C-alpha cells in the first residue's frame, strides 16, 4: 500500500454507476469518479469525464467486448486524467505515461457507445491485458 487514502469522490457502488451510465453487464466490482475537464470557475459549462474501472466475470467481460467496436491505435491511449490513484493495482500497473496529455494502457481499446447515457456522449474503454478489468472514460460535450 502507498498509504494514500482514496479520494472522497470515488464511488464503489454498482447501482450508483448504473444511474450514470448504461451497464451492458453487471460488474463484480466498480470504482468511478467524475473529473472536470476544463478549468473551474470559467464562464459557461464545464465538461467532465467519468472514469471507471470495472471488474467483470469472464463471461460478462466476453459479452461486453464482443458487443464493442475496436478502436485503432497501438498502444491504446486515454486521457492522462484516466490515471487515478484509486485504480485497482492491476489497472494501475497497466498504465504508463505516453505524452503530456495521454497515457498508454496495455490492452485492447474499444468504442464505449454501449456505456453512453446522457450527459455522456462519447468515450472509449480498454480491456486491460491479462485480467477481468475494463478502464472506461466517457465524456460530456
């Protein structure tokens, strides 16, 4: 353990996540939070990301991946905001810095349309290599 406490905004309740996004299968465990994308205090709306790590049983993981459209790009990249201190260890270990705006994640990247529900209009997820985890990033526009 690194001695850090989990951020108060991190939620681990599947039903709370289900209220925010569409879940094509029920995860065994979830961790998620909403992260502002823009600068706080500006004029107008601030877009935000929903970042979630979900652990699925193998059958459910296969269904989720099977229903998704692959996204090109190797290594899969996500916004650097996806690198959160509360992520499960297996997910954290799969993430490496890529550039100043993104991180690379070991795994396969997919379109997250099946998870999208208003106000989230687009996003991607990575099926993390070697496990049962999905790292999801949805965004408002």
